[in-house]
């Protein structure tokens, strides 16, 4: 296998200036790309199911920081899982009735299950991230602040992939607290 990676991390804030009594909201968006994402397809689900490898769990985390050398963590650090359960189904909406394949995937995000109808939608649920951070502007104090994010993901060995872990940092955005 070649490589998997975390795409460029995008930080999206609603505005650039906040008063000290407001809450700052920043969305962190990224995707897991490469071999892991490409290997997670219907043919590999079926093979894994037949080999009794019926779940995939990916641990991921996101940390939002402010400052230069002495970085300060902002908001609550996200450290959680996404899980995919591979199952056999008779549901004609999930599988092509002309084919013999009847294996599909349910993805759990923050313990909430999702079943999607296409391979690409399943990959998007499992490997695309958009997490919201909310913190008080007063935690930063008055002035200009540079904010960046760090994201990581790790997973175990399965029929279709080896054990791996990846990490990436975002570029900085600047906000002003009045």
C-alpha cells in the first residue's frame, strides 16, 4: 500500500472581529484521502465480511490552538471515533438486485448511525470531517490572535488496509478581539 494522508485543513470562521463578550465559532474541515479511502469499497467490504472482518474503527482528534511558541488550546479538544459496521442485507435500495452482492455498511458518527446508498456517500460519512469549536472570546483576551488546528487519525489492520496513523496541521487564520 502507498499512502493515506489528511487533506489540507480548512478553518472557517463566521467573522474576523469579535467583542470580548461574544462566543467565537470556528469550523475545522478536512478529509482522509489516499489508499485507505480508495480501499474502502464494496468489493473489499464483501471480502472482509466473508472473512468475518465486520467492523472498522478510526480514531481521530482535532486540537485548536492559539499563539506562537507557547500554544494555548482553545475550546474542547476532540478525541473520538468513527466506526463502520459491515452487514448482510436484503434491502433492495442498498444493493443492486441484479447482482449477488448483499453486503453494505453503516457508519456511526458520534454514536449516531448513518446508512448511505452509494459507495462514495459511505466514504464521505466515514472520511470527511467538519467539526465546530465554540469558545469565549474573553479566553483569548484583547488583540489580534493567530489560530491554527492540528488533526490526526489512526486505524488498525483489516483485510483491505494495514495499520496506519496520519497527522496534519492547518495554516493560521487571524481574528481580532475588541
